């Protein structure tokens, strides 16, 4: 079975014992782990990309994998910055006339800031 990267030039591919994950090693150091539901950096507090449908309160991109309710999510034509499971800031499609705003602060205590 062929590897994801050419081990002679970029790295190597390693499957775990149960073939549920794929580790990428570069220059002798493990860098990324492709799991069944996420892509993780090996760094202790590194980023995570989750294989979920992100929402305005559930991020699919986490800058720190140990903090799953903080990151970037959103819905159709919107991107949300989420902290602690609450939407902090939203960027809307400029053609969205429903809100009349392109960037707004969200949340019960953050409106208008």
C-alpha cells in the first residue's frame, strides 16, 4: 500500500494497529495525525480540524485541540468566532440584507461593542 508522502523527500506514512489513524512524520518527528473524525497536530496544544458540521456555537476548526468549544464555525454565508461555546463575532455575506451588517458582535452581553 502506497504512502501519503514520499518517505525519501517529505515524510512517511504510518497506520496505527487498528487502521483507524494515519500519522505523518517529517524529519523524524511526528507532525499530524489523521483520525476517524479529525486532523490533529501532534503538538500538545496544537490545532484540530474536526469532521463535523460546524455551527454558530460549535466550531469545526479549533486552534487548541484541548478546547473543543472554542474556534471557528458558522452556517450558510456566515463565519463565527466562538469562545466557550458562545458565538462572539459573526461575519455575514455582504449581500445579506436581513441583518444589514457585515461584521457584528454576537451574544447576549456583547451586542453593540
